[in-house]
């Protein structure tokens, strides 16, 4: 119990960042995708990468916001030799994702790090709770969309890894402290992934989707062990970002003392995506704020490996679920 409380506290109030722009070298000729890169943590991360001369694709469903972010980032770093591109991507509609992946592949022949940064936590009033393909909206946007996008880009990620230093080509998945706080037992209920058997509250559904990202990242790591691709799931931290735009005033002010500036979340992702302290053997692990390896919750971590003679872990079964739900759009 005390160990679990300590784990929660150290993620809510972390030590100093271990990898920042001061540790980042020149990124010329490196190519990155940051989904949701036009706001919050993604915007800060895109700025850090572009400032070091990287090619950065800011992916999202709102082109006006993307172009505004590109203009702002260029203005902040006029001397950068990098390149910023907007990539249209709607993670809530599986039928649109292949077009986004193809648009990237038409321009680029390498992808050094894919930051699956975009996600949703709270829904505006009267917002749809199901996606275009009738999946629960958080499971769709936080898990199924990123899974399909990664699958479609996997060939270029794999080819980049073959010609790059070991462990430098990575895919980053977004976790959350909510995995520890509110995820169902074992991370999720595999028999209720569409929530048609039992409709759960918004925070529990969000927490299950974040556990889902951990499961996908862990399983991709296992399957990519011989391909030189590192997969990590990172809790960026408790941050002041647009994720809170739809919470009530009471909820926001109750959590405000524990919220940090978005740049710190960018440091968490920067560590996962670019720190030389991340080695191939770390693939599949969980990164805590602002750049440290650690556990989630014992029952959730247990779901990453087969139990009691099982042929497949819960993480593996969820991975297969994602593949089955998205295969007709690949």
C-alpha cells in the first residue's frame, strides 16, 4: 500500500527533468511525427524538435490550428534549418487514417520517432460518446486510431531502424497516472471493450484507454524485438493542457495545485523519444514524469505477461482486438 502511494506521489510531484533541450543535439535530417502537435504538450514538443533543425509533422484533425501552430513555432525559432508540415489525421474516424499515413509516405522515406501524443480525456456536453465506427470514443481516439496509424507507418519505421543506431528509432505511446488511480482490475475488461455490456463513467473509460496504450506499446515491443524499434509508454505528467478544457470549474480548481506547465510533459516525451539513456532492452517499459522508468499498478503490470499457463497475455489479447477492429481500414 505504502509503495503504491509513493509511486502515485512521485508521479504527481516528480523530481527535476532528466533530459531537456539542453541535452538535445542537432536533429538535422531526422523526421518526427507528433500527433496533436498543435496544442498543449504536443505543441511544446514540436517546438523543441524544430528548434534543433528537425523535420516535424504536426498531425491532427484541425488544419487551421495546425497552421497557426506552425506559424507560431517558426516565429519563435527563425534560425531553425528544420521543416514543419501539417498532416491531416482524424483518430476518431478509422476510415480517414490511411490517407494521413499515405500523405506522409508520399513525402518522406524515413521516420525516426512517432509520438502518439494526441488523445482525449473529457468530453464536452452533448458530444458523441461513440466514434464513426461505433467504438467508445476514448477507446477509438486513444487506442484504435493510434494503433492503426502506427501499423500503416510500421514499414517505414522498420526500414529507418535498419539504417540507424540501435535503439534510436522509437514509437511513443501515452499513458497516464489514471492507470494507477482508476483503471479497472487488470487494466481493462476485455469482455466489455465496447461498453455495451456495462457503461462505465468517463474517468474509468479514460483510464482503461490509457492502460490500453500501455498494452499496445508492450506488445509492439515484444513483436518488434528483432526489428530494432523501441516502444515506450510514457506518463507525461499532470499538466495544464487542453485535456482539461471540458472539466467543470470545481474539478479544475481542485486539481490545479497538482498541475504543471506543459513543457514538463514535453520533457517526459523527449526523454522517451530521444534520450541516449533509453536502450533497446528498455523497449516495452513505462516512463514516469519527467523522464524515469517505473511500474504502473501490480495488477496492470501483471497483464503484460501471460499468467497461469496462458498462451497470450491480456496485453496481447487487447493488441489482437485492436488489429481485428482496424484491419479493414489498413
